[in-house]
């Protein structure tokens, strides 16, 4: 939740908001106060009177959030009828509210609502009111609406809810502690496995170094022997006689007359080696150089571009390999060349899909105990991966009992999930928008590959879903509208590009980068017109349609077409960054070979 969504329902009757939060916090850009509500800094002496709301903060960083003593000192200055908003900077599901609870009770402050916040440095907030009488104010429900007050009934409701909440929270706390303990144990076990794997990789590297050194010594010995043989041949009389005869045969008129003299000189050992004609020597040399350079370019060509896609060597089914290839570079090793392919391609991970070992294909029956030779070759494949410092991952998309032998191999990670579904395999008319959204967010192949990429430290395939919003807010109302629309999107933009970043601190705190200059995200959405009403599913539906179609630009078609390719778009809503930076007019996109896709939605106002 945003800070303004928590604060605004409690501004009825409030004329002044007092900022008494930590000195490192600048909360003004987060508030978006309505007209008639002023903001002033706390001087540390004035009381917070009725009709005022004070902002407090408490967190692990005293310089940023302030301390417990600072909050208690401000609470002592809160008068009956005043309100407050307490912000917690502590990460985790349970902020240490108990350290301030006694102070709130002592100052007769009732907490009306508490909720988590979606910022990097503020994780929870609670609204409270200073009571002036012995009657409690009505609490608020899950939607922020006040529950009707009824004296004793309100008190009884709070007491009952406190007992039930404590019951639930104790279970959750115990589960949380158990999960933390298991995570620590798993991390220790993973460290031990990494150390063992490091020792194995080091031993393999030493063996490989020794083998390469022995091969190099043998190659040098053979080169020396060959050089000696060449020197002997070049200095032999037989070779010289042969050259003289060949020259005489090629040019009888010029060479035959001098042949006896040359042979006699060779016989006497006094004749010098006759050089080849200058023109022929130069031509042969150029040809040799050209041929040598050509061979060098053919066999030594390489690319210096950074690796920006996930690279896999995978024992996969045909369908999975096809799906993965849309977002990653997939190489499929065979039993006879698996180790060589891993060495040549240097993948980010070697992935073995359990279904590929139980179905049809070259690796069928691996891990089942029925093909020991395949098991040995698969173990050698994983050993080669560890020798290169790459991860070996078992993708367990079927019951482990189907191939029990795989559990005995050394894996760096195990993924227990299916391989997801590509959106272009779904039918929008039959499955509906909700199914597309669900698959896009949770069940798509790209999401599964992102989990794998995080495990092995490879480029994240989800970077291809990053969206940059272009906007130009003119005043504080436009700024508030832009922040509300961006943070309200179910598929939140990765960056907002504006001429001036002033007043957009809330976006940066919520994890949305604020930039000036050209966009860096893969996709660009033009939100220059901030008066337009944009639903919170706008970017989500556009990205679902893009991943379904593979289009370069998406928007609403003039005829209101839905989920179909079109020759023109009335107003492009989402454009590939390269197309946006090209600067070509939208009318020429189709003629230039770009794919345009239309989705039905709310027409621009």
C-alpha cells in the first residue's frame, strides 16, 4: 500500500500535517495532500493540537528513521483530538510495535489501522488518534471503512479480535521461526556442498592442467623432430636435383642449357641454391598469406558482445526445448558428445529434465537403472559442468520415483515444478484474459526460466518485460496522478522517464527508477497525457498480448479489433524500445516490416 492511501481516509477534520519523522526522511513527496491541508515541520516544542496529524517514524537506522525515544517524546506532546501516523522502517512481517505500545496506551492513543507499505525504507504504517474521553473510536475494517461504534460492543469486538489475532500470529511466528531455522540449515548444507564441489573442480582443473602440459610437451617434441627432418630434406642433394629437373621441364628453352652446369655444381657441392623468379615468389607468398589469413579468420572468429541471454545445455524434451528457446540459448547434448558440447558452449547451467529421461529421446531410461551406460555418460556430463564451474540443475517435473537413479547424482540445485506454458500456446478466446494474466505472472515458461537464472546467477529473462513510462507532469496534481497510475499498475513499470525528476521521490522509494534522457527498458509506454484514465491492468494486458504475439508495437485498432495483427494502430500504447528510438512515424511501421498487434480496451478519452 502507498502512504497516501493509508493517510488520506483519516484526514477528515485535519487542517495541518506535522512532520516529526526522522531527519533522514523527506515525506512531502509521498503525501500528496489535498487542498486545504498544510504541511509544517515539527520544531520539537509545540504541542500537536486537535485538527492536526503528526508523522512519526521508527526504524533500524537512527539517522534515517529516528529512535524510540524520539517517538515517545513526540507522543507526550499529542493533545486530545489530534491524530498521528507511525511509520516503521523495520523489514519483516512483524515490526517491533511492542516497544511503543506502552507509550501509546499511556498517552491514551488508539490505533485505528495498521498496514504494510511498499517502499524500500518504510515497511509498515499505523494511524492512531488521541482520545479525549473514556470511549473508544470505531475501528476500521480491511477496506479502511469505519465500523459503526456501539460503546461496549466496540470494546468487546477489539478484545475478541485481539485474542484471535494472537492465536493466528503465534502460529505464523512459530512457522516463520521454523522456516528460518530450515533456511539456515539448508544454507550450511549448501556451503558444505559448495566446498566439496570446489575441491572436485580444483582437482579436475589440476588434472586438466597436467594433461594439457603433457600434451604441450609432446607437441613441442614432435615439432622439433619435424623441424630437423625439414632441415635435412632442404639440405639434401636429392631435393636440389629434383628442383633443378622440375625447373628445366617447366622452361626447357631457358633452363635446359644451364642444367648440366648446375648439376655439376651440385655434384661438386659448390653451386648455390637457385632462387625462384621474383614475380612467382611474390605471387606465391601473397597467396600463402591470404590463405593463412583466411583460415585464421574462419577458425578464430569470435564475438566480444556481453552475454545477455541465459545459455543452457539441456537434457530436455522436444516441447520444452522449443519453449525454452524463445527466451534462452538452448543446446541439447547427446550421449556421445555431451561433454564436448559443454566445453565448447560454456553454458550458464546444465539442466536435466526428469521427463526427458522417462519419455522418448536419446536420454530415455537414464536414471531408471535400465541403461547403466547412459547413467555413466550423464554423470560424466555433470562432472564436466562442475570442472567448468557451472551449475548442474535437476528439473524434477515428474515423480522422482520414475527415475530414482537421478537422485544419487551430484546436483547444485533441484527445481520441483513444471516447465510452465508459453502464452502463444493459449487461446485468448477460450481461456480468457484472466487465464492469460495468471499464466503471465505465475505459470509462464519465462517465469520458470527466471527462477533458474536466479539460481545460477545468469541474465534474467524477465528483463524482457521491463517497461519505461514516458511522462511530462506540469504541476503537483500531475505528479500525484502519475505516481498513482504508475504504482497502481498490476505490472509495475521499471522506470519513469520525465524531463524533471522533482517530486517523484515516492516512485524511487517504491523501486521504480526515475530517469531523464532516453529510456533503457525493453518496452516504452507513452503516458504524456496524464488526464487519461488508465486501468490498473493496462500494462499487464499489453504485455500479455505482446508475449502471446511477439509483436513490436501494441495498441487499440481503429476497428476495435481484439487479439489480432493489424496494418495500423490508432494510438500505439506499447512500443519496442529500438522502434521508439528509431524515430520512424507510426504510419510507416507496417511497411517497414514491424508487427502491429491490437487489443480491445478502454478507448482513449
